[in-house]
C-alpha cells in the first residue's frame, strides 16, 4: 500500500501551479476539479473518553479546533479518478434523495395504515446494510492536508 501524501495547507493557500498529471496515478489529467479538502487531525485516543472527566463532547471539540478546511482549485484528475469521483457523487445523491423519498413515503404509508406496517422495516434494515462495516482510517491510501 502506498504511503499517504501529506501536503501543507499553506501551500494550497498560495495558489500553486498544480501538475498536469493525476497525483494518485501519474496519468495525464483529463479534467480539473475544485473542491474542499478536509484535514485528518491527530486526536487523543478514543479510549480517553472512557476516563472520568472526559467525554465524546470533549473529543468532538478537540476535532473541531484542530480540523482544517482548504479550498483547492483546478486539482488534476485522470480518467479513472474522474469516473470514481462522478460515481461517488451520483451515489451520494441517490442515497440522499432516495433516503428523503423513502422517509416521506414511510410517513405517508404509516399515516394511512391502521396499525404497524412491518414492511417499513425493510428500508431501515437496507440503510444499515448499505452503510456496511465501519472502516478504519488507518492505512487508507489518500492524500490529506496537515
Ligand atoms: Zn488518477
């Protein structure tokens, strides 16, 4: 597995000239995208929240104080990265708007039913199944801002 690429946030703020090749694959860029990159700050271990005097709220505050958002303009993407990005955006929109539609449909069905509707459990279980197991952020091949 390739090591993570660490890029200083100040470098992006200086509006650098970005390469003409995909950073991940080294292939020629077929398009450029603007987006916001979020840093992955190093936090205290989650086990600390188990100690008296510490809570998940403290950890959330620590995250909010240390996370950095940096706007990136014209980031080069190869064809493969562009397809993955497009598929991810389409999937995110389908899940979001499909979820809203399912929520509204379930409210309408429940309002029209006289008693419990066991079929309404299907979208809830489907959402849990679609979420899948939580993956650790350790060892993922991804660029991030420090
Ligand atoms: Zn690529």
